[in-house]
C-alpha cells in the first residue's frame, strides 16, 4: 500500500440539486481560479500595482482557458466526435477538458487583456 496516495471518491459527483450536479473536478477548478486570482492580486499590490487587475483579467483568461481546454480535447480525441461532431463538441458536462489547451487559451486571454 502506498501511503502517499489519495483514494479516489466512489463517484465523481459531490451532490446534486435538481438537474445541477457539482463534480469534484469542477470544485477544484473553481478553487484553483479563486486562489490564483487572490495570490495574483496580492502580488500585484506588493509590487505597487492595482490588485483589482487580477480580478479584471478573469473575464478574458477564464473563458478563453475553457475554450482552449475543450478545443484541445476535441482535436486530440476527434474520433469521439467524428460521427456527429457538432452537438457533441459543446457537451462539456460529458467530460473532456485538456490542460494544455487550457493553459494556451488562458495565456491568449492574458495577452488580450494586457493589450487592452
């Protein structure tokens, strides 16, 4: 038994309220965004900049990060979508986000925010 491993939960869903299901990965993505924004704001203020820039940048970074993550997944697993590609591409609730695409999309969002 590996003492450093964490057991996976028996279900990916934490809880459901009607049609809404909160999944563990969604919770941790949201927590990561919140913590990164808070830390970025503190670092900006420490360096003498306006800390609210971190919050303002979210309107570009987060949506483009999710678009990039989904696009990466669809491109790399195109076989899943080749039969009926259009509707399945937008069904994010069925899973499929790629971290590499999310990083690239978020970086593009940051570049757009920096140019504005």
